[in-house]
C-alpha cells in the first residue's frame, strides 16, 4: 500500500495538518462516548491512523495523550498512556499490510482486554507492588471484558467504511472489496 507521505521520517504539510487533527478527533470521540464506560473508538482510530500514516501515527497518539493530561490532569494513570497507546501503534505496524476487518477486530479486542493490566503496571511501579497490581487486575476484569467486546464490535463494524473514506480522501487506492 502506498503511504500518503512517501518519504519516511519527513512530515509533509499534509501530515502536519492531519496528524494533530486525528489526535484531537480521537480525544473528541472519547469524550463523546465517556458516558458509556470502557466503550471507545480509540483502538480502531489508532489502527487506521497507523495503516495510513505508519510510524507518523505516533504524532496523533502524542496529541491525544497530551490532551488527556491537559484536560484530566497528569495523574498516575496518565503515565500509563505514554506506553499503552504507542504499543498499539507498534502492534498495528506489525500488522499494517493486513486488510481484514476481522483480524483488526481481534487485534483491537486483545488490546482492549490487555489495556487494564497495561495501565495497572504503572500502579505496580508507583504505589503498591504485586498485591496492588493483582488486586486492580482482578477487580478490573469486568471492565476489561467490556473494553474487549466493544473494541471487537466497533472495529469489525467501523474499520471497512472508515478505511474506504480515508483511502478516498487521502488519495490511497481502496482495498479490494473481497478483503475487507
């Protein structure tokens, strides 16, 4: 697949415009869905950003994480965002050639299931050791299951149409209809 910016590592004017907007979009959609616990579109949007922009998606993730800190405060949980969301970019980069919505949905679901324990690692390091980590993990399992399921469903449903829209507006050829 052709990248919107063929020169790796260099940001075009288009990238400088779109990547921060994408980060702000991720944050805005998270706020819009905030009344539904652990139901977010972050994973599918970060996956799509990575598919289209490669490693440059880290700029969007950085904007999103900074907005989280600026609006909700730079508390302990925020430091977990510094490694959790970039990890999704790394995973998406490894699978970037994939066009199957089902594979992306499974990827998003597994990430949603593991997001809680990833976030609790920061509490392990800062607050309470293994006991605190395991307690938070066990207590958080129902929320992680909701996160897993919502990531799976939202990615399965939204990945194909959002991919088509992004491909159209970014000038990238759409995937073959049999592969979505």
